[in-house]
C-alpha cells in the first residue's frame, strides 16, 4: 500500500504537458477487437486501468506491446469471448468489450464489472441498447452471456445519456446490417474521439458530440493508427491545484473547448485562465470567492469527474458555496476526509454546503476513489503542515505519476510505502 506525503504551502509554478485521456484510450483499445490486424495507438497514458485493459485483450488472444505512450495491438489471433472474472472486477471499462466482441465473434460472456466505489452504475442501458440490435442476453447471477448471430441496425433511445452505453452501442453497430440511430446519446469529447477512430477504420459514424448519432453499417472495417485526445479531467485537476496553491501554471496539450463549463466556474472564483499557445495558462492573482451553486450534469454541463476537485477548491474560497452531485449517488465520500483537514462542510443528501476558510490543516486522509484522491492531493498542497494521502492506488488508475507532475511544478510531494491498517 502506497501513499503521498505532502508538505503544503508551496505555490505550483511552471509548465507541464497533459497526458492522453484515459476515458478515450480505454474504449479505443476495446475497439481494436472489431477487425483483425495491427493497430498503433499513441499518447496512451501509463495507468493501472490501461494495464488492466491490455491484460484483458491478451486474455482474449491479442498480442499487446507497450513502448512508452505507444500501445501496439495485434488482434489477428483474437478468438476468445469470455473475459476472466478477475480482470472484469478490476476495471469497469471492461464492459466496452461487449459491443466489439459481439460484432466480430457473435458472442461474449462477462461478469458484472468493478471499478471505483462512487455509487450505482447499472449496465442495463448497455444491455437494452445491444438487445435492440438483436443481441440475446441471458443473466445468471453475476454472469451475463450475450449472443448475436446477426446484428441489425435499430433506433435506440437512451433513458439517460450514458457515455459507456453510447460507446458500446456505437461499436456494436459499426458492422450491423442497416442504419442505427442513437437518440439522447452522450455528447462527451471522448465519444467524438472514439468516433474518429472508428471512421479511420472505415466505419460510417455521424453526429458524435451531438445528442443524435447515426451509424451506417458497413460489411467490414480494418486496423488503423490513432493518437488519443488530451485528458480534460487531468487538465482541470491541475488548473484547480494551481488555484488552490496560489500558483501560476501553463498546461500544454489541452483543448480549452472541452473544459468550457469548468473554466467558466473557475473564473467565477477569481482564477485568471487564458488560452496559451499550446493550451491554457492559469494564475491565482487575487483572493478567491465562492460560487452560489454548482450542479453536476452530463456534458456539456459541469462534469461529475471534476466535482471532488472543485469542492476542495471551494473549501478555500471566501463566502458560502453549494455543490450538488446529480450523476452518482455515492460520490461525496471525500467530504469526511476534507473535514479532517479543517474544511467547514455540511452534507445534506446530494448537496454540500461549504463555508470557505483561509487555509486547511495537514492530516492523514484516505482516497476512496480516483477523483476523491485528486481532491485530497489538492487540499494537501494548500494545507499548513504535512499531510499523508493514502489510497494512491485509486489515483494511479487515472493520473499518470501525479506525484512527479506535481513535483515538476514545485510541489513538495513524494510517494512512500504505508503499513496496512
């Protein structure tokens, strides 16, 4: 078990490059299953979730080679349709393999996926959408067996704009007979990146990034190469870390348009955020003030993946702020950890009320999930004295060597081995 030891109080300054997006890389790696061939995927972040996806591909018969941020996938020998339970339990994104496996081999068997403990994330929208394409679904306990002798295009309306369900249906529909229309589709930039990859393979996907996506089925697709988009959540996290420490940071490899709702909210606090030559520049040039109310909503609204980090910043903003979490029902566990650091926070249902204080106090805290871990690192960078952030294994799922990135910007942080409690 590892943790971060952080001495707070040092403003972050300097320039760093933002990693490729985890939430784009994972479905793109899954999509390599669609056609036999050799793929080169570039700017893939070095994360434990990526490791798990590569292991799953290997268990299915693919050959995977990683060199730095390049992943080469050879799916010519891929012939297995059962994803091992132990690997399914490690990574929720393993669910993305359902669509591609059904499209290529006509069947797939999985157990219910694992991942961060941030609340209920049922896969019924995935199964419902795949069933519309002609997939037969049989469930026995935690085992789900799907088969599809032939996939046929259909009109599918999602009850909620689920990112995962949208991507799974897109991949399954690529080689389905006829036209598939997904209504109330998720609009996240990662879906646009997946669609770009699929179209490079020869798919015909239109409307990605809008609420209606149309896929014209094609007889076959082929292997291709691709570079993964920048990680907007990592960029947002680093912007907030700069703000929380009173620093000045320039971020390369950022698409500002992907962060419009986050940037708008951060500017309300008083942070100066400007477009730079290759990304963004952020400067905390004056005292920060709170925001009346932030509500997490699907893209292009304020992202749930930025809620914990934003909450950490608001504990330091003058006045009273409110944050309501509307996407996940258990994504406020970091509230109690922030309280250990002196934050004045009250949780009522899905809404947090924050009374900002000038500075937090170092404490021993524990990350309960990926983004909560990032929030605690941000809080610790501000806090007076030393903090220990346990549960670093959660952070490593989505942030590539976050401690080294923070240290590059002057933060006093190092990784240590912790005794199990």
